[in-house]
C-alpha cells in the first residue's frame, strides 16, 4: 500500500494491497485486501440495513479490523514481494494524470498490463479530468506498446 486510504497499512512492514469501500448513506463499509499469500475481506454493516454513522467509512470501520488481523497473521513471517504472473508487464504511469509517463514526469507509479495491451492517450479518459481537444491530447505523450518477452520481466522489490 503506497497511496490512498489504505496507506496506513505501510506500518505493518509487509507487502499489502487492497481497496476500501462505503455504500450510499454509509449503510455498509468494507475493506478487501491481500498479501502475496493471504486474502482477507472485512464487511461492516447491519442485518437490517441502516446507517453506520456519518463517519463510518471503509477506511474508518473496516480497515482497522483488517489491519489488526493482518498484523497478527503475518507476524513472524518474512515480507514477501508480490509475484508478477507471466504475461503481465509493469508500465510507468503519471500518478497525477493516469496517463502514460513521459521521461520528465516526477510523479510516477507502476501499473500492471497485459503485454498485448496498447495504451492510446486519445482513448484514455481520466475521471474528473478535462476533456481536451483531440488535436492536443497526444502532444508529448508517447504511444506505448509491449512485446511478450520473458527477458524483461520486472519484480517488485528490485532496483531497476
């Protein structure tokens, strides 16, 4: 966990990932998370739907339960990096825009894609982003394609 509401999981010191969720009117809250070898889902809600309370979101109600469980479940085990399945490549993406990263971008994250995937910036939409003029959409953003080659596999936890 590097970003978002689950970021507090970093303090466990293990490779973890997951997603929080909250329904309308905070009637349900959940967190589904995993390590490389363990998957856990936490659901918080009533049998007869009613609000949990204004501030009882997935991050506030479910994530602490997941945190406590995983901290104990993984205690004493070594940190294991995530394994990347064959046929998946990690791609540099601009964290601010969600578009393919350029060499000059400073805020970059890695996203997993199938090798045959091709990102075309003209077709890529970013939630909440402006709808740029199509003629300027691709300016300065390279089209990225991937070859299926096992020689260039990337693993988390290694230096690139």
